[in-house]
């Protein structure tokens, strides 16, 4: 069985790589998380969970961090309350993220919802869902992620029309297994667009499980 690597592109550059936990890279990052943030464990509940390391390439991320995504699971009520938030389960998708700042040693909870209750800028036509980021001091980020599943040609046209930078390199479409979705960051107060993200998925050999 193959594991997965997702390359996340912004402005034609890879800004993060996420790995499932049956890869050498995933194992190493999992051990780093367990050592530095044991209070948020146990990590690694599922072989399909993903972990990635990245620099502060855009707000609200400012330092080198590790992201951990729990797949096929909802954030527990106790976890949500630890970040001073609470969502009804029917509004949630069944995965969520935790973002761990390795410099400040703080965490953020990224809750993924089927619909966003606030205003949004214009978005490409396609299947869309959203993510809202909550800090452990009880605040939430002004930046919302809108995730869109749509053909590359539609995204290219939309970016050109809006003056946005298309995230992927032309060669990415030839060598990846699939582009799983696109991310449009926007400011919930001003409706200003942030970076556009593209997620290119690759199958990689299993070294564990």
C-alpha cells in the first residue's frame, strides 16, 4: 500500500510538504511533535493522518511550525473548548488541523467547516469548504481559508481575472498524481485576497505499517 505526500504550492514554490505517517519523513516529524508538545497527544491515531513542517510563509503563521492533520475525525469538544470555541458537529468536516509554532511553543486549531457564515470575496465555481484558525489565547485569525475543488483551467482563468498568482508550476500538472484542491486565503474583515494555494498529491512507498 502506498502512502501520500502533498506538496503545497504558493507563487510557484513549495512552501510545505505533508506526509502520511507511514513515511520516513512523517515518522520523524511525528517524533518531534511527541517530544515538544506531549500535552496535545497522542498523535498518530491513524496511518492516514498527515504531518508537515513549514516556515511562516503567510499570516497567521510567522515562525517555523509543524502542522498535524487528524483525518476521519472531528475535533473533540474538549479540544475546541481549549481554544475557546465550539462548533456543532453537523457543521464540521471530519478532519481538522493543529498548528504548532516551534519558536513560541504555542498551538492553533484549524477547524474545517462545510459552510462559512460570514462574507466572502468572489470564489471560483466548484465544491467549496472553509477553515477557521483559532489560537490558544482564545482569539481567531482574521484570515479564512476557502478550499475549492475545480479543474486547473478554471483556477487559472479565475486567477488571471482577479490579478492573483496561480500557485502551481506548469510541470506540476505532469508529474503529480492529482491536484486535490486549491486554497484561497482571504481577510474576513476586508475581503482582500491572500495567497492562492495548490495541493499536489503524490503516492510514495510505505516504510511503516
